[in-house]
């Protein structure tokens, strides 16, 4: 069902997950998403998903980052987290740098238009 603004808020009853969060209260959080059926029993036909979450601090405020963790249990997720978050942080930095460069180029192009008018 579409709400105001054309956004759909409908739950896919065949793609439900139970969420658990694990944190060290310092640097990151690991979310465990266990597939379940509508009756809340686990669905062994689908894989459990682990996702790492952290925040980068920037001059504009915290920037949330997340990454899928290639893991089948919590211990593997803890081991996978540092490398996955480092990769995600680099991707966020690269995207930010591209955005800054594009804004610079747009600003320069606008300046040229104003100067030639």
C-alpha cells in the first residue's frame, strides 16, 4: 500500500528476520539477523546475516557506516569486523572526496559563467 509521497510501507511476510545486537560499547556494533517464518520459528532455508556498524567522526558530525560481515557465527563476525569496517570507511571517504571535487567543479563552472556575463 502506497502512503503519502509514494512510499510503500508493506512488510514482506516471506523475508522476516529477528534482529539481535552485540556491542563492546566502544567502537562498533554487530547486528545478527536470523531468518524467521511468520510463526516466529527460525527458517533454516535462509542464511543468518551479520552486519557491522560504526560511526566516523567528521566536522559535520557523526557519519554512520555499515558493512556486511562474511560470517556464520558471532566469533567469525568479530574477527571479520575490523577489515570490513576499514573497507567501508575508505569507501565513505572516497565518496565524500568525489562529492567535494564535484562541488568544486560546479562552483568553478558557475564562476566562469558569472565572469563571462
